[in-house]
C-alpha cells in the first residue's frame, strides 16, 4: 500500500470518528437539554486508534551503498492513556496534556532499490514500541463541543535491524527518539464528568543513523494516528 493510500485510510478513519462523536453528541443533547459548560480542572482518560509508521529507510552495506528499502511502512493499532489539566475563560479552553500509547508495530522487508533497480537483500526490519507526547492545547466551545488544536513534544521507542551474513545473523539497535507533534480534534461532554473525543496527530522524529560494525542504517521516523478517547474530568 502506498503512503498516499495510507494517508487516505487515516483520513477515512478520522471522518468516521467525527461522525460517531457527532451522532453520539446529538443523542446526548436530546436526552439532556442542559449544557455541560464546566471544563476547568484535571482529567484522566484512555485512547485507542489506527496508527501508521513511515519514513525513508536507507542502508549502507558491503553490497549496497546506499540502498533504499521499500515495503517497510506499517499499520497498526495504538492503545494508551492521557492525563491533563484544563483552564477555561468563557468559551475558550486551554491546558496541558501528556499521553503514552503502546504501538507494538513491526515490519520486515528484503526489497531494496539500488541505482534505480528493485532487487533483494537479506531482510531489514523496523519496529515501533511506544509513543508519548507532551502538548499544550487550546480551543473554543462551539455550542457544547470543544474544537481544539495541539502542538508540542513527541517521543518514540524504535528499533531497526538487519540479517547479516547471508541472512544468518541478526543485528539490531534500539533508541528513544525525540521530535514534535501537531494535532487537532473534537471533544464532547456526555455527562458532568465524562467526555468523548476524536483527534488526528502527526509526529515527526526526523532522521537518525544506526551504526553497526559492518553496515549502517539511516532511518526517518514519521507516525500518524487517529485517536478515539474517553476522559474523566474531576
């Protein structure tokens, strides 16, 4: 599947999520005409949603100098939670949120491009274990729904590796990457304390080199996700 198709899949998931939240919000509003306007204070919640791992992946080996790997993009589902604190000034809500999600995504490929020609080499790997974010966020209440944007710091645990020696020996290297995240979403209260949300996030961790004794891997890391969440506001 191409990167553009993956983006389209993420966009379709977001559209479905927005429709679900909007429909649920409409039912809740009809069941309880009194609007819930209190947003200030701490909250804690859970999240789940589709996640895509991508980014350029190039290797320099004895027979490949360098070569670009293909088919190393990966789709999966991330599950995690978040904590935060909201401040409110009339229709405007702003605050700080921290999140942690387990991704457990991995991909293996032996398809390389050398001099513009597709060929095979012993397999290369890429894994994403978890992501974390710390983000200020702010938005405005439209009727009773918070429309918000967020931006801040992102962290990810990733592993890259290669089957050397004709594929008989596996060498890998893990590290914690730092980068940035931007996102946007909708959050709607279903009761005095419970809210539901859907948001889309784009995390960019740049490119780094993993150096081994006989080869090196330059790997860019981009993570895109749609998150469906529930928050309990204290």
